[in-house]
C-alpha cells in the first residue's frame, strides 16, 4: 500500500533536512504501532525491511525495550543462584 501524507512544504523541508522523510514517517508509524501492541516484532521487521537481528537494535535505538515482569526477575535470580559452584 502506498500512502500520501499532506504536509506543508516548509514543514516537510525542515523534517526532511536530516534524511529521508518517507523513511522517517515509516519508522515512526512502525514504532508507535509496536509500542501500542498493534505490531509484533515479526511485523515490525517486515514493515521496515530489517533482518531479524536488526529489530532489537532498532528498538533499543528508540528506547523501546521488552517489558520485564517480576517473574522474569525471579527466574533470572534462580538461574544465577543455580550457577554457584
């Protein structure tokens, strides 16, 4: 699907000054959709044309991290305790 966004020329010029405005818009839409839970990592990867390992880097670069639950922390503690010799 192709999408047309009406943006005033002067604003488009200032937004596009640091790179490709089309890519910026695509990444912004993908990022916000992922944050809102409307896209998973696989869809995010496909939408942005990223390799599997690039998705986590993209998310970290935008300060988006997988949520950590209390159960995750407890499991990590148990795993670390089991490694003691």
